[in-house]
């Protein structure tokens, strides 16, 4: 349903485009398609510090630096933190298009990490993340013409903590989301990144359904993958969650895109019973 609505809107917009605008769009689409099956292109991710509540979205780009038959490029990345600060990183060496990248170092004065990806752009990973001297964590996904990626930073808290020493009603912890369009269905898949003490937990989720309310698209997100409702395991016990992603990310709103995410979670801990709480994105769109 979501893609039908978006497609119809695009058709109306394209009907009013000039020939020049259409040619530009065709060129951009061709470039995106070229990088769909390459190690070159755009990658997006989310960052979490293990020892602090620092969190950020990440965009990493690898684009050819010349038009020769052998295409080479430096990888460049930028992290945008929830407090408004940002850091830019550059790779220490050039990479070749169509050749697997293994432990490519990107760094700045404040942060460094190693980036790896297959020759066709699959299985991107980032390891050995260090931010201002502290060990940190990044999850990342490749963005393509058919699979856009949305990176959202946020926090969680508990309304019923039951005296758990690592949680209290007055503190918040990082809870980030990385949402990727599925190439095989009309849903999106979700990767999560949550911190507790000095541990970063990665988890899974899925988009259940979307409804268009005026110019706002409301999507229900669930932990698990439809065969299980478990988002991830913490101390051996399942964390489950469900939330609503509200977005005005429609063609008519390009240039004024806003997305916010809110929901609830629960965790049956070993010694403190069932702990429940809420999560929310750092950006609140006030739809």
C-alpha cells in the first residue's frame, strides 16, 4: 500500500517535470543502479558509545575519483551526534571498485574505525570503533536504488524498574534503529542497537503495517522477524518491543523530511521480575 501511494504521487510529479529535469533524474537513477552491486556507493548506520550515552547517525560514501578504466576512491564518513556535534573521517588509502574491502581504516582526531565489505557491496561491517578513547559500536547497511536506509537515534527508559541496579526511572540509555527497505517484500527490516552498562546489544525487528493519515505515514514496527517476537536477548532473557514510526517522507515533502519513533518494551529479568518501559527517537516531529 505504501509503495502504491508513493508511486502514484511520483507519477503526478513527473508529469509536470521539464525535459531537463527528467534527464537529470534519469542520470541520477543510472548512477544509483550502477552502485547497487558494487562496493562503491552510500552506506548508513548508527553509532553508540559503550561507556557514555553518546549516539549518532553515520553516512559513509565511496565514489569514484576519476573517469579512468580503473575506478579508485577514498572512503569518507560523517557522524552526526544527537547533541548537534559532528565528525568527519577519511580513509587512509584508496580502494578499487569491485574489489572487497577488508579493515579499511577511517579516522579523525576524535574517532576511528575499520570498514569491510564484499566486492558487490554486501555484508558491510564496522569494527574496532574508538570514540574519544572509549570503545564504541556501529551497525551499518548499504543503501541502493531499491533499498533506502533510515538511521534513527534514540533512548529508552523504564517505568517499572523493580530496583534493577543498572536501570532507574531517572536515567535513559541509547536505543538506535536502522531501518532498511526490503528488496523482496513491501515491508522494511529493522536492526536495533541498545546499551546497558558497558554492553551494546544488537537486535532485529520488522515493519508490520503502514497507514497514510493525511501527509503522515504511520508504520507499526515489531521486534523479531515474524517467526519470533524476540528483538534480542539480554542476560539470557528476551527483550521484546513494539513501536510507531511516523513520517512525512513523501515526494511532496522533499526538503522537509521528518521521522519520529516511539514505543514500549519489556524484559523479564532474572532477579528483578518483569521490567517495562518506553523508547523514543531524539527527533520529535510534532505531527
